[in-house]
């Protein structure tokens, strides 16, 4: 029986890795999570990576290949309209899936090692943990209920997409309003597909502050 369960889990993870990007985008839209079209990893013709270009965008040396929206107007375009979303991926089936944060959910984004250690402590303590995704090999995303627009701006640790503010704990990014994250099954520059460790269909969004202490401690722990 144990072997059967393990095989089912392996098949489930394999199916997730091979899920069409458009199907993933449609699922998020059906959940009420705003979606927009993302760039995708670019390898040029054949198997060789073109020098200086790892992303389908036109930016040479893109710092986040395949992990950002196609359009600078992404905030206006992000939608939960299923017909619109399906139309986008019919036109661009290779596009990665980008989720707009600060509307339905925020995301606490940490190095994978710190996230794994924090997750283990949370579960051991019986803390309610919501959806968690692994992006590439180096980042873990904890999805939490959005805190909306705070009265006190000092409450916020902005995500710092290109550079992190000095006030942010090293390695921790809080994606809130005006930000976004790539979502499974999007692929990074090395071709690794993001995947859910804890599915959003099975785990409701928790309060960010309940998780923040664990994540800060894990990020600040000596490596």
C-alpha cells in the first residue's frame, strides 16, 4: 500500500511538471487569482544559448529570465477573465505564468534553504501554513492573505525586484502591491519548472505575520 501511495505521488508530481502553461494560468484565473503573460527562457535556435540572452524579452543580460511580465502595462492587464487568459496562451503557449500580488494574496519570497527550514519548524509547531511553491532551485514562495493598503507605510517591506531596500532582512522579499511572482509550472532559465509543495487548492491563505517570524529567523540563521 505504501508503494502504491508513493507511486501515485510521483505520478502527480510528474503530471504537474508536464502541465501545459495555459492550463496552469486558467486554473489560477478560475480561483480568482489575477494572471498576466510572462516572458519565457530563451535558447535561440538549436540547443545553444545565445550569448547575453537568456530571456525571450529584448533586454540583453535580463536579470530575471522568464520571471517577469511581457508588458509594462501588466498591472492593468492582469485578469481573472478565463476567456482572456485562455486566449493569451492559445497565442503564446510557451509563455510563463505571472501572478499579480497585493490583490488577493501577498507572497513572502525567501531562499529555498531558509524556506525549507522555516517550513519544517512551522509544521512541527502546528502553525497554519498556506500554499508554498518552489521556484527553480533557489527560491521558495509562501502565499499569504494580502494586507491591502496599510495606513502606515513603515509596515511594508517591499519586494525590491531589482534591488532590495536596506530595511529588508537579507534574502527576504515581501511581494505585495505593484509586484508579481512567477507561478508553477513556469520554467526558469535552466529549464526547471516551478512546482507546488503545498497546493493552493488544498491550503487556504494564512496571515503573513504568523509566518514572518519563522522566515526572518531562518533567513538570519548562520549558513
